[in-house]
C-alpha cells in the first residue's frame, strides 16, 4: 500500500481523494493546501498548509500534485529529492526543459513519476490502441479528437485556471493536452504543430477556443479541438487504410457514464457498442502505485511524457506566433 499526500485540495484534488477512498493500492493520508477553507472541506483527512510539511512527513511515500502548472517542475524535483514518488496532474510542465529536469530528478532519486492522463486507462481507448498496433484498421493515417466543456464558466475571473500566465493556452491545459497524449500514444513523437487560439465567446484571458494540427515523424497527422464554452463533448477517432474507430464520451471524466464505440472495417457493416463506465482516474493512480511499489511497469513512458511537454510548449508558441512550430 502506497501512502500518498494530495497537494491541492480544489475541484480535482477532492475528486482524487474520493476516488481513492477504497483503493487497495494507494491510500491518501494527507491533504495539502494553503487555503484553510480548502483544508476544511477535506472531511476526515489529516491536512497541512505547506508542501514542505508533506515532504518532511515520514508517513508519506508519494505526493499527488493537483497544483497550478507553473509549480509542477519545482515540486517534482523537490519531491524526488525528498525520496517521494510523484504523480503529477496534467500538464506535466509548461516547457520541455522543465520536463527534462523533472524526469532527470526522479531517475536520479530512483522514484516513480506518474502523469494524470487517465484517458489511456479507458477500456475503449485501450482497444483503439490495440486495433492500431495489430493492423485491424490497416495503416493508421489520421487521428481526430475533440474534448470540450463549459465548467470553467462558473469560475471567478481571477481563478488561476483562467490566467494567461499560470495556465497558458487555457483550452490546451484544461482538456486539449489529453488529446495530445492520446495522439502520441497512437502515432509516436510529433515533430511540428500549428495552433490557433481565440477568445470568441468569453472574457477568458487565456482563450476559449483552440484548434491544433500535429504532424508526426511517421508522416501521420492529428487534428484536435478544445473549447471552454461548449457544453461537454468528447470524441476521439482514428482513420486507417482498412477501417476506422470512433469513441464518443457520454459525460465528462469527472463522472464517467460510459462510451459509445463505433467500428467500421472495409466490406463490413458499421458496428456500435456501449462501453460501461470505468474508474479510469483511479486506474491510473493505482498503476502508478503498483509501479512505485516495484510490482509493474508504469504504462506511460518518460519519453512519451517528454514528447507531450515538448508539444505543449510548441502549441503555446504556435498559438502566439500563428506559425508552424517545430518540436526539438
């Protein structure tokens, strides 16, 4: 059993605490937040006001970061140096250089790093990846994805999630980065990106409408959209030379209600089936805990995490420049 501290007791931090309440692999033993109000909401959980308290706590084996993106790199490094395993909510960092420093720190310390890309743990996504790798769809050609929501409309204007500095390119850090991760999981390393960011329907300082085209080393392409004012919509699809598969979410991953999965293979009829809800957030954290305990390999490689961080930085540059930007 891995004993964890959750740093950041806001919306997502509280969800993680709730999701892990009955886990057999990882137990939350400490909640960390500078806000007394946030700590007060963590009913029945021992709390602390500072991150340093968690790092000094010998009952804590790992920290789960639900903190603003700009703090991730330094907190990962500090956790590793304190001998703590680290699970970081997305995005890992806002630059590739920060991500490399973070990965170097956990490798040096011999601790495990996990990342909050729970969509990889959805059964339908795992089936899609298998169909791509075993040739059922022929040669995979194009990845399409949309992940939009309107939850941020309820946030006060000074919330860090709407800040152009704390959360640059808001639709990317909120939802779009999950699609970038899935595209990397299917197509490998991206090499170039073109992005367009607009503030078309809100007053969000970091934009509300994002479109991204990612080009990959393999010559394949991903077309991604993320909007922060449209009611929830979630969809991913891969089009191959022999067929295609589409996954449509019925609800936000905060409260999954399952997926409608359509598959078409040449000379066959379209087939649509319902995949029931699955606790993918907990599954990700439990996979991290098992890796931290030396029981299994974590299914997201550090190379993939670094590619995602490089893509995040390149999308941010492209959204500002309006040009195609190369990844390192």
